[in-house]
C-alpha cells in the first residue's frame, strides 16, 4: 500500500444506506421504514432522526487518514427532507451531491448502480487514484469492491455495525464500523419509557463474573478465537517459527476478516484480546515487542 503522503483517495457514499442503517441502529431494527410512514407523529420522527444524525465529517476525516482526498460523492434523492437536512454538512466538507431520480415508495433508489458506474469510470479516468472508500453496507457493492481491487486499488469499506453484509466486509482490504470512527458517539439508548420496569438487583462480584463468562461464550467471541487460532497456524507455518510477531498476526487477521476489531469485542488492545484467549494463544512480552504462539491445548 502506498504511503499516505503519496496516496490519492476517492470516497463514494450511498447516503440513504448509511442514514437508514444508523437510524435503525439507534431506534431499533426496521424502525425507519415504519416511522417514516404514519406510525410516528412528524415531531417524534424528527426527534428520532436527530438522535441518529450521521457525522459526515467523521467519515471524511477517516478517509483522509489514507491520503489526499481527490473526490467525495454522496448519492441520494436530495429533494427528500431527510436528505436535504444534511446539505449544509455535506457542502461544508466539499462533498459532491449526486442527484438520483426519485424512486417509488420504499424501493431501491439505484444508488448502487450509479455509484459503481462512477467509481469504475473514475479509476480509468484517474490512474493515480490509489484508494477507494465505499460507505455502504449492501452486498450489492461486493462486485465493485472486487473490481477495484483487481484494478490495483486499496479498498476501504465503512458501514454501520449490524447493518453491513459480511460479504461486503470480506471483499474489502479493510473495513471500519461507522460507530467506531474517531469522534462518533456511541448509539444513544432509546429514550422511550418502559411501563413498570422490573427492579434490578445490584450486580455483585458473582454476577459480574457470570456476565464476563457469558460474553466470552458469545458467538462473536467464539468466531474471533477460531480466527486467531487459524491465523497463528498460518503465520507459524509461513515463518517456520513457534513464536511469531503479534503485529504480524493482527495484520493477517485483518486480511482474513477486514471487519475484525478487538475493540468491538470489548478489548482495549490486541494484546488484551490475546490475553482473553489464553486457551488459544500464549503471549510473550519483551519490552515493546510481543510474540505469540499456539497454546498447548490448541496444538
């Protein structure tokens, strides 16, 4: 991958996808389509939209960390009030607003087709383009990500956690969850009151330990442990060493699963992630250098 100082980045945003996905993340799965109709008063819908506002600046700044941004495009029907409210934020970050034809109620807006056509055309028109950032979560963008990689570009995906197709994340060189970008606040809890909520007992040491045990047994934790074991085996075979560099293992993990993030799994660092998987990996620390190997029980 080129150095950031030499890199030129193009950003393509499926705007409806990211806005709707964030709304559903904050307010409940499938809530945008329900609330957009008649189930919510206009004032309440507006308040829920505000709680789920997407920070375009956070996305653009993340893309800028890969190099100089040469173009940024957002695709949507900008005549709709939901999208029109973002115009000032988008124009303030020099985002080119691509108008899509209004679609029938709740149907596909054609953003994936127009976005893909523009991206491929730009790669041929701008041969010095090195990075392509696709802000979306739809599996329809898998062929685009694969084509960009075949044309020699480094592909970064950005999508809302829980609303991004795993196949899209896997098709990218690197994938980042929108809600994990620097400066993006955690999704706020739904403020709607619950009638007569049951009283909760204070969590004691036993319940805290039980929660930690339950978290360790979650499907995502099991998948990440299996991924770590596979990466350790591959890196050990490649280097023909029992102890391998932890940074190299993390790089391999990211190539195997671009959506992997130790922070999403509740760990502050990759070292903490390794420590939490003591049944899979042994850790050896020598100053600032960390090496890891398969634990005896995993061999």
